[in-house]
């Protein structure tokens, strides 16, 4: 494209022509995972050190606790065209900070329902408890997640044109 | 038609740490043609942009008379300055300008000049001081009063020996509180001015510093006998466009970005300090 | 040139024009109100008495304009977005809004004159122009103005918030218009004002008879009487800058952006860098962070200063710089204020005799 | 009852129990009400209370920290004062609540259609979901004995519309909100009018980092409206001010109500129930539902 001639999309109708993503058949979803430092991150680490194979579609962001995850993180991801977001923390009762995951559970119960209400596919926002010993489970979880999000298709509502 | 927001691309050729939170960036144009045509006066400013982070206005801190690079001193404060401080030589930033009126160089000719600076407020004054030194015959005595919170916050320390040695030039440094091994003056700028008692005859005082310093320095200067027209200051306001359009930097009907940033005390008084 | 045209013929012509032009006009959304939109179907065009919620300003100074695209770190080339070229016709624009555009022209499309540019004369001291404020021409706004023909619609039923006549605007005013429509029985009387207007509607309709002309004039004369709200606009407000009046009138202000965003003349904006794109978005003097310095210093710290700034910008500062009030009396800020602050009332009742 | 209201207001000011009274007065149009801030006894004559007094005045309490304020409040306003007390935004001793009995206020947007008298006007939607008419908390109650009210009857099932909307397909829901939010001009009136939105620096104004686009585009508008509602989870008491303030008619209450319904179902929590109640998201229950977690 000529340098000086980027087509302008007027603000009134910039929702059209956004699907700049790959066609669905070889669609590889981008998933962002917010993993708590003490359990899920260690669990994912274990999966790695145990050489368990799982799809490479997930980008991990390490957080101190699932209670640290702000709904804004989730929205920010989705609005930038991420296909799926996973928040993963310690099992109830195992939180390093005693109760962080209790707060997270409440918070995301509301957000999950709200996003669905607004019309965002519920498969795009998921939550899980994965312990440091569950490397196997982590790999399985990611595998399932990728399948589900593949079914849901690319997040074409948002993040185009960027 | 020209996009007035389109910046020139400049490269950071040197970064100098002035104080713990101020860095001076030396910038060189990528395009020689632009460099040739880019002309400015002390007291004017540019909009520096860190691509993707935003733009902020900064004054020129070096004199146009000794320019092979453009220098801007930046205090780590907000989004843009934070991003700038992360940058290093070889990185590119955007620059558009120059904007603003600059110091009234013609009016200052043949006058004794008193420079009153606080903290990073020395930046625009350094540009003017060096301009005066390079056109020494046009100006009479130069008195520089430079204050900072602590000795660590004093800017451009390598310039001080030069200024002290220059003809008919005196430099007074002050810090707010006494420190170990500190041999210059102690006290806030207005207090120090009262001690120095600079001459007010045929003089112009040029003040730049934090708002609180400007506020207290003005009455002191008036008390010392400076007339309202002979006190000029360069103001800072939140600015976005630098073009007199975005509507936030006005003092009365005057826009700091376009009609300023250099104002005389009488101009501000006329407008009743209508921020 | 004054002609009459049936509604049918008018809409047919608009339909023809939509092949070559983008048509912008008011559209009624059920239960929501009237909105200026790009019209794809001429039947959607609403040309009744109601007023659009947002002024036509949004098609000229857009809620967000893409200005630049940045390169990735250290790559060359900042690219300018080229302004769109498609020509447009804005239909149903009210006289107050058209006047608002003319006022915006003085900020974004000021008369180009080299002696007005302060940087041109080195050493020129304080001010080389006698006029403060902008002297830069904005390519995006100017382009939007240039590519748009304005077809106005005279107001038949001003509501109780309208006070345009107090600011020198008439419900049948032609300032800023290329064509002005008057609703008459069975169609429109159509006044062609400029050559551009003639170009699109010139060949249409038949000349008004003397009798019809008379009737229209008498209707037009009565239009101004329909406005109940009349305010006194002072020459200058300088004397009450420090009055505690501003504290009183701004107390119920909630610092939202409705009055500024919906104003046909408010033009303050913010420049935002987002994902390597520089955007220009609306901003308003009523927001607390509008003038907040990065250092935490705020020269307009409370509602009092912010509301005063809005009133002064409209009725004092702009007048000093451009000789006109920056208000056209459209009444939007009154109509939509969630706490019913009435700028007309506030200006009218300003205690000007009180010295500072 | 206006007589009683004014008498009480004068007494409070005279005895210096309060420094200011926030109440309602008749607006310049002679019909609607506007907020008024009274510091002198004689000004108390302007005070009114009737079906036109739609505002939730508790929004202004944050403007006068440390002052003793008297406030005229109906049931829904009182609930928001309770939430502010729960969250330590107010000191109970600093406010004097003059409770007023309410049988519903008018839907203000219908005023623009030229109708004026209370009989012609519709009650506000929010009132249809409201049950009690006497505030649950007050320091003095002005009862409505001189007015035979035709007040609104509470709806049998307040979440009927929400359930209906939930039953629609995901595409339909997205399309609906996409259209509604596309009109958002980001004037932040919904935030500014909300008594619960008292953050000194809203996430929408933060730049380090910028959480979502500040431009009024699809992403920015959707993120803003979702996060606004989310930040009110367990705090929104459905005073409906956001929806009333919105100049472009976005049905914001339908988002707030959705959360209200969910937290009732999930946690049996109702916002503003009592001063001793803990804020929803700063407490938890061991047995909170987690069927959505894998």
C-alpha cells in the first residue's frame, strides 16, 4: 500500500471490514492465560519439565494470585482481539494468601455472566483451578480450551484495524 | 494540505543525566533539509512525541547559536516523560514545532538581565543565558539566581564554571535547606533575591520555575523595584496541541502555547491571572 | 433564488444525488431520539420539527479523527492519514448548527496570512499578530468542510431551551448554508444561497409566486417570535471573574461532558496515542483532569473554575479573539444537562455590576 | 408536606445541626426540579418534594467532606447513602438524612414531549421495580399524609425483561449491545451522576496504562460500559440516574439490573440492605458457586 494512502475508516462505521484474521479452517486461536504464581504457573511449569505436549496457543502471564486479576485485564485482552482468556489459580483452600482465590471466584462469576449477557461467547473467558502438581491436568485443560475456542472461531468483533 | 500533527523524526544522539529525575536528550534530525530549515528562539518549545505513548511540550534548553543538536531536558513525571526516560541513544522520537512566542530578544537588548530559575525552570533560561553570552555585546550584566530543593537537583552543573567566568556575569546558587559541604546560599529563591538585591535600573527579570516559586518571586521582584513590564516569566500549562486549538492552556483569552509561553507580569495582571 | 418544490420531487432528487454524494441527515431512532447519520435510504431522512441530539459538528470535528500512524520502534516513517475525499451533502442542518460551523472555521481554518504566523519573524517579541488563539489550519477539519454541501432546514418549532435569537442567529438564518429549506404546505420552499447549492438543487422546482413569497416572509418573520427564551448577553464578563457567583451556579454541576460534547461550537480535544495511532478525540473543560498537570498541579481545581472557563470561553475570550460569542443558542446543553444547569440563565443573571 | 420539610430544614440550620441542606427546588422552567444547596434559613422556603424530584442527591455528598450536611432522600437515595457508609465514604455523624416518603417519581424524559401534569406523565421505570416507600434509614421522616398517592405498584417479577433478553441468541445479544453502545459519546455522564462512582481517578482516565480505548469506537465503548457496570456490582442500588443522564438513551439499567439479578441468584446479596452489610466483592463465602470453574 502506498505510504501516504491509508484508507480512513470514518468513526461512524469502523465496525465493518474488521475481519483481518486468518480463515477459520486453519485458525489457531490466541489465548492469554493469567496464572497464579504459586499453583497454576508451577503446574504449567511441571507440564513443561515433564515434557508433556500441549498446544502452543496459550501465552502465559504470571500473576501473584488469581485474586490479582482485574476484570480490566480480561476486557483489555478481548478488546485487542485475543480469542480466549483463561484465569487460573490454586484450588479453593490452597491459596498462598489464604483467600485470594475466594475473591477471584466471586468477581469472575459476575464477569462471566455479564460478558455472556453482552453477547461475548462464554467460551472466550474461562476460569480454572490447577495445582502445582497437576501438570498433566494443565496440558489437558489447554488442549480442551484450544478445541473449544477453535469451535467458537476467531474473535472477529474486536481488535481488527489495529 | 499539510497535516499539522505530522512530526519530524529525530534520533536521540546523547542522553545526559542532570539530576536523579531529569535527563537531557540531544536530538538530531534524520532529514538534513529539515535540520537546515528548523529555526527557533530561546523560550520557544517543541512537542516531543514518543510514538504510541503520546506527546508533551518541552522547551529548548540549548541556545540556537550553538546548535548542532536540539536539547530538551525532561523531568520524569507522567506517561510521556516516563517513556522518554526509558529511551536511549539511537532511539527515534517525533518532534514538531517550534511553537510559542519565545523571549523578546530585541526588547532585552541593552538591559541588565536577572535570571531567576527554580529546579527544571533553568532549562529555558539556559537557552537564553547562552544566547546572551554568544551575543555578549548586546546585553549588559547577567545575574543568574538558580535554586533547587537540594544540591542534587541543580541542573546543568557543568555550565556553572563557564557562567561564573564570563564577563559581567554572576551566578548565585541556592538550595532550600542547609546540606553538608554546601558552600553557596541557602533558602528559597525569593529570600535569596532579597539578600542579593539585584539592581533594578535598566533591568529585566526573567523568571521560570514551579508555579509556587513564580507566585512568591513576583512580589519580591516588585518590592526590589522591578516594574511590572520588566518581569517576564515563562509559564507551563497542560498542553496537547501546541496550536492554540485544543483549548486547555488559556490564561484569559491568551493561549500559553501560541501567545505564550513567555508573558510579562503586567500581561498576566491585566488578565487577572485568569487560569 | 427562492423556489418551491414538492416533497416527492425533493426526495427523488436526494435519491439521485446519493449516487455521487454521501448523504448525511437526521434519522429518528424509535425511543432514542434523532441522530445525524449517513443516510442510505432517503425514506430514513427525518425532516420534521425535532432536533438532533448531537449537532452536525460530529461530521466535521469528529468524535475521533485518525491523524497519524506510527512505525514500530525505531523503524522509519510516521504516516499521515489522508483525509477522505468523498463529497457529502448534509441535509436538515439547523441554522444554529451551521452558524456553529462558521465559528469553528475561525479556529480550525483561520485566514491564512503569513503575518499572522508568530514564528515567521525571529525576534518579533511578544506577539506579532493582534489576535490571540489559533493560526494553524487543520487539514482534517478543513477537508471535511470543503467536501460537504450544507442543506439547511429552517426551524418551525423551537422548544423552550432554544435561545438562538439572543445570539444573533435566526431560526431561518442562512449563515453557513448552501441551501435552506422551509417547510411549506405540500413541500419545501427552497432558497439557493451559494453556487454549490445551485449545482445540486438549482434545476429544481418552480419560482415562488409573489403571493407565496409574501406568505413565506410573514411566516419567517413570525419564526423569531416562537422563541420564548431570550437572554441578555453582556459585551464582556471581565468584571465578574472573581465573583463567588461561579461557585453558586456550578455547585450542582456533576462535571460530565454532555454540555461540551453536544455543543455545536465546543471544540476542545485531546490527542491520544493508542496502538501506534494518533487520535484526536473530544475532551471537555468540565472534566477535572482536563487541565491536570502530570505533576499533580491543577490550575482549575474545582467545578467553579471549570464552569467559569466554559462560560468565559464562550462569552468573553472567544469574543476578544474572534469578535463573536462562541454560542449559538441551540439549547442542547440545557436540554440534556442531567441537573438542568441553564447557561442562558446563568449568563443572563450574571451580576455584572459587581466589581471584582 | 413541603411546609413540614421547610420547617425542619430551618430548624436544622438554626440550631446549627447542619451547615448545609441539599434538597430540591423548582427549576427555571417552572415544572421540573433542580438540586439546591441551602445554607441560610430563608432559602429553605425554596425547598420542595414531589414527583418531579428525580435526582439522587447523595451524589453531592462527596463534594463537602468534613461538613455537616442535611440531605433530602427518598428510599433509593437512602440505599446509596447506605452503600457509601458501608464503604467508609461518609461519616454517619456528618449527615442528617431527612427521609421523604416516595410513591414513585416521573420519567423525566417524558417532560420534553410537552406533557406536564403528574397524571399525564409516566412513572420512571426504576420505580416500577421499587418496593418500599418509606426510606429504610433516616434521622427525620417527612411523611406524605397530605397526598393521596396513586403510586406505582411493584412488579411481580422485577427481572422478567432481563430473563427474556438472556434467552436470546448470543448474536442477537451482541448485535443489540453493539448498536446501543455505538451511540455512546463517552461523555461520562453515567459515571459523574453516579453516587457510587467516586474514584479520584477513574480507570477510563488512566493513562499508565490505558486500560481501554478512549476513543468512542466499538472496543472502547463496550469496555467502558461493561467495566462501569462491573464496578457497580453489589453497589448499584438502581437509582436509575445513569440511564436518566445518558443523552443518547443507552439502556444502562438493563446492564446494572443483570448484575443485580446475578448476585441475588449467586450470592443472595442485595446492595444497600443495611449499614453493617459487607461490600459484596470484599467478602466471600466458602460455598460460593463455582460451577463455571474448570
